[in-house]
């Protein structure tokens, strides 16, 4: 834990009370001037701290939505799904950072959470550019499984979408899942999920789950078919709280897959899906398919009834409702 983090934790433990400089110095083994510098750093990060000469410092309150390095690192202590956190003010994409972590030290990558306030080159499926706007959640999660085979990849995608759905349900936002990786409210996108997998012929070696959730995005352009938690609730939501919830559910759902309860994931997906029994247009590299989305199979592939019979969709560039 950094010294600044230690100062913050002491102020949190004594919230709305003044903490003397002498006490902070004794706990951190640094000078009064150094304490003042760490408090200044916390103020710059968004904390409201009152300083009174001869008395000390008092944490007045934390803003309703404060996502920074200090707050995100608290998740390591409270959420068993996370072993370590990498936080960025800005990066090309959290998926890029996850790749670097795996390349540099795979042994320490398991259960690493990467969070960034902004992405300059965020990407979705098929390497599409993922727009990063507003005070949203942009994160990737590294998981090194022991018992998953390559055919479980789509189930991990489903589990990731379900985790977002369950977390948003906890604040009374009813979300539906569009096959394979979008979370929608009233047919508008509130979250997208991306899953990158590295595997051999028999086992998945690495999973990186990326997700972008529209949280406190206040002014969404009309030309973008998206919505946000703020737009739906008309108030600010604590992104750290929501991120904690998503990770809690995601960890539990991945464990279900690892333990062989794959039908449970499929049943949960069916409970929240919005794709089946709808007319769809599916675009892939070399063709378009029109028909009715009828069902998913045991691996999560989409079965579409066309005029030529049932087509099994393993992947696609896009799926559009007609």
C-alpha cells in the first residue's frame, strides 16, 4: 500500500473527525510537510478534505462517483475475484494493457483487473473501434482457467453479459442480452463485452474479458443508439460500487462453468435474452443471412431459421433486429 493510500485509509477510518498531523506522522513515519503533500495529492484526486492549522485534517465526504487509483485498489482487499489492479487515467485500450501484462509476467496475471478512465483506441468485436465517452466503466479482466476447453468460450461471453445484467438489476435497471455480446435497455446499448481467448487443442490457457458500461454518460448524441445508467435514473451512480458488483457476479459465473454447470449459464442467458423469436439480419464476411432466431445450442451458437432451413451461427460481424 502506498503512503498516500495509507493516509487516505486513516482519514476514512476517522471520517468527519480531525486527524492530527502528529498521528499521521507516527503511522506513516514521514514528516508533516510530506503528510501535507500526500493530502494535496488526495485533494487533486477529488477528495474533499478540510485542513485546520494546529488541529489536523478531516475527510469531509467522498463525491458520489469517484473512480481513481486509490478507490479501485480497495477492490483488491474486498473482492476475492481480484488479485491486483492496474489503473490508468488514459490508455489505448484496457485489452492492450492486459496483453502487455500477460506477455511480461503471466504468472502474476491471474485475476488482474485493468481499469482506465479513457481509451483512445478502444475496440469491440472484429476489431471495431469502441467509442469512449463520459464517466463510464472501461475495464478488462484476466483469468487463467484450469478446466475450460476451447468450446466454452461463448459461455464465458454469456457469463460476462449476465454479470453486467445482474449488477444493473441491483439498481433496478432491467437489462436484456442481445446475442452474442451486447447488453441493451429498450433496444439501446448500455454495455458491450469482448472476450479474447488463447487455447491449445484441449484447454483454454488465457481469458481476457473486456467490458464497457455506460454509467454516468449524461449527454448521449442522438445518432448513437446507446443509453446509460444516468440517462435511465437521472442521477449519478458510483462506478466503483457497480464495478465491484460486476466482478463479484462474473467470478461466481465463471466458477459455475469450471464446475460443469454449463446449462445454468445457458438457462440464465435465456432468462435475460432478447434475441430469440425475432427477425434478424446476420452479416458475416462473405454473406448475409435473414431469418428468425430460434434457439441456442449447448455451446451457445445461434440457430436461425431461414427459407433454406436452420443455419448455425458460430460468429458474425453484426446482428441486427428487423
